C-alpha cells in the first residue's frame, strides 16, 4: 500500500470529514472511494472519446455536419 500526503483547503477537509462521518466511514476510505470513482469516470470518458473518434473516422457526412472537415 502506498502512503500519500494530500493538501486540502481547510473547508474541503471539514466537509470531507463531516461527509465521511455521516456515511460512517473513515476519511481515508472516503478518499479511496473518490479516487476510484474518478479513475472510473476518466476511463469511461476515454472510451467514449475513442468511440466518437471511430464513428467520425468512418462517416465523412457526419464530420461535415459537425464542421470537422
């Protein structure tokens, strides 16, 4: 397991601590969950971008409609 130091604005830290407490989890668990969700969203976005690029690569009419040609 890796240990990282994260600097948070005081207000964000307070909100994070309160939200984690309300959820009955540690701040560490909340940060891990947030990081996992962020990684998942980034992967989804990359996948969607690749799908759009594939469609555009094979559809010159659509590229023209979008002003990409």
